[in-house]
């Protein structure tokens, strides 16, 4: 009899490629897979429809409850009162204190029998924990971020991190299968909660997304040029882009920057204003969001990709975002800010990566000028292309996921 796996996430299908890759890998390995996700972002609904229609595994889309905000405010008020009185906050109250589809996911997940439940994001943890107890199943968690380390030190964030910590502390020690998207995220969770260190499953992508051939490095005459690229779901002001734009004013080469993502908060406009104030208005552009499946192809048009994480939170210090591996698969070298997580990775990327200090615009400018040299760029690009095909792709990384799941089932059988 085929084993069944239920993956649960509070996001839309199209908003989390990691869920899709996990479901595809498990299905391909012979598991019956159901993905329970939320259906709340209308902008992603068409993309969700297309993904569901093509998926060989089952999809259940859960609408978010209309009273979600009311429940969250009531739960947060109760939690703050309990904290002020020195009393412990129940897990259910802590989980509901953030505006997240906790109750909706719990109701629907309980109705789906499975042998293993895997949560993505903290909001899904109560649902998988309750379902695993009800169906006497194994419990798993995929840590794409160090969630209880995402706070930036503000008073509101301190409370939010405390609530997340309550949920994680109550549920994560019961997990039989746990993966993390970066080595230092796994180490952080192990240290905080006394867990066995989760296995690392990097945010890499399938080879099918890669270009068929590397883009040749352009021969140049006159002033060297360098086309830089950054993308994310949402453009932010805490992603190191201001430092990069400042460094552009110091280069001998003509550096351009394309920024892709949602400008819903107006942060992209702020970056354009900064560029204009520095005389770079014609060299910085905003580009619209694009489907996840197109990201590697789109990145391949550039000379260098940017992953300029700041140290605004512990999570940002130790994370490895999927943009790094998008660039590798596209054959595009990457400039990494020198956070601990990215410094650790840079040793493995070799010529395909350059580390920079965001507080040193002159040093960053020198790095850009060096990469603008065609022979240097050609070596870096060739290294990125090779690493994308030999190491940083889903065909290789999915084996780590499948081994972890198989080991969890094997341990259960050995103990029964």
C-alpha cells in the first residue's frame, strides 16, 4: 500500500515554489500526495488554477475565514494579558494571535488522512500537529526561514516572535522529519529547541527551467558595461539595494540595475528616486512580477545577479534565498552581501560568487569594475553555469528530501 503525505501551507500554490517541488518529488518517489493551501490572493488565483490543473497530485484550496482578523485581535489581546500577568500562553492562543489561517487549515487538514504531515510556515504547524495526533501519523516541518528569528527588534516584533516561539517550542520537538533551507537555519533551530539538526534542502530549481545553452559574454568596446539584476516577490528597502545604487556612482564601468517585484508599498519608487538623485535615473528600472517558472530564463539575460541580504534580523543573517540558486541555474554569477549564511556558501561557489560589504560602497564598486572585464566575467559565468548543472539543482537536492522522509518512516517501523 502506498504511503500518503499531506503538505500544508498557509500561502497560495503560486507563492511557494518549495511546496510544489516537494510535492512533485514525493509523488515521483511513489507517495500519494495532497497539498492543502490557502486561496486568498486573487492576483495569484489564475496561476494557482494552472498549477493545480497540471499537478499529478491532489490540491485542496482553503478559503480564509472572514473572522480571521477578529479572532487574531482577540487572541493577541488575551496573549498580551496573560504575558503581563506572568502566565503561560496556550499554543492555540499564540498561533491565532497573528492574522493567519490557523483555524481554517486545522479544520480541513483534520479531514485528510495521511501517514506523514509536513507543515510549511508556522501558521501550518497547529494543523499538522492536530491531524498527526488524530490519524496517528508522523509529523514534519520544512523551515524555509528561521521564523522565530525574523524579528527586527521593534516592540511589536518582540511580541510576535514570542508567540511564534511558543508554537515552535510546543510542536517542533515532536517532528520526525525536519528540513531547513540553509545550514545555519537548521543549526539555529537545533540550538534553540534542543533538536537533532534538520537536514538542509536548498532552494534550488529543476534543470528543466535552465536555458539550453549559456549566454555568451558580450565583447565590449569603449566603456565597459555590466547589467545587474535583483528580484523578489516584493520590493523592499531592507534588501541592500540602496547600497548597490550608491556603489554604482563610483564605478568606472557603466552599471545598470533592473529590479523585479511587486511595488505595492511604493518602495520601488523610493529606489528610483534615490537613483535619480544620484544621476542614475536612466540606469535603474522597475520590472513587473513574473511567474515563478520564468525566473531562471529571465535572470539569464543579465551579467550578474544580486543577493544583498542585510542583517536586519537573525533570519536574514543566516538565510539563503532562492534567488542565489536561480542565478546559478541561469549561468549568472552572483554578488553576495557578507552575512554569515552567505559567507559560508561563498566558499563553495568559488569564482561564481563575489562577497561584498554593504557598508563599503568603494569596495563594492571595485568588485563591479572587476566583473565588467570580459575575461573575468566569462570565468565567473562559466563557473555559475557548471555549478547549476552539477550541484545546485533540484534533481540532486530532492534526493536529500526523499532520504529524510524515508528515514522517518524507517525509524517508525523499527520502533513499532
